[in-house]
C-alpha cells in the first residue's frame, strides 16, 4: 500500500473515533477508552510521519513555501502531542476531559484536511509511485512494530496481578539456572 493510502486509512480510523466523542455525555466511561485509543493511534501515526514521511518531503521540497508547509505539519503535531499529554495527565472523566477530547478532535481534523490537500500534493510532486509504495511498506512495517510494543507496554503497565509476580519468580529461577550452568562450564 502506498504511503498516502496508508495515512488516509489512519485518518479515517481516528476520525471515526473522534466522531464517537460527540455521542458520549461527560463522565461516560467510553470517553476514557476513546481517549486511550485516540492517544495511542495519534502517537504512533505522528511518530511515523515525523521520522519517515515529513523529513523526506522537507528535504525534497521544491521551494521555501513547500518547506514552510511541511514545518507547519510538524508544528501541528506538537499541538496534538500537548493535547494528548493533557488527556494522559490523570484528569477526571468530567466536562473538562470531554472538552479536551473535543479540542483534540478539532485540531486533528484541521490537520488532516491540510495534510491531505497540501502535504499530499507535495508528496505526489516530489516522490514517484515506487517511492510512495516503498515508503508505505516501510511505514506499515514500522506501524505494526510500534503497535505491538505499545499494546505490550500498556498490558504490562496495567498488570498488577499475581501473574506478574509469577513472571518475576520465573525470571529469577531462570537467572539462577543460568548461573548454575555457567559455573559448570
């Protein structure tokens, strides 16, 4: 899949989550889960764009105005990251939390509209079809890795059950076995 199709797919998925915010009342537990899902999706999406997509466009931009457009996209990501940090700052699920989710949604929708017109036009201008395809494959693979590590981290972070203690004990036993085996050599 080419990079522009991949990014559009991400945009549509996040947009659907953002639209769901409006269907929730302040305090609705679905807002917390939506906030978590949106934060995860946007964090991964932004990281990939900033590391793989935007630098390629910035370096190949034909003029100063195109470079300004790319830097504007970077700056809009900074705004989104700030809003995500507000959501992740252990706020209560109340009117303020819903308002922050809504502002994040508005900011993201504005960014997506500009990106799909201006930034995608630059990409079509400076990258040929094979480069768009190659970049899409690279981003897709990186996205899968980030999603696995992100879900693994959130799973580990939430576990405070006896299973975690068992894992630590097993790791301790494995370390002891390795030491014993090393002494035998």
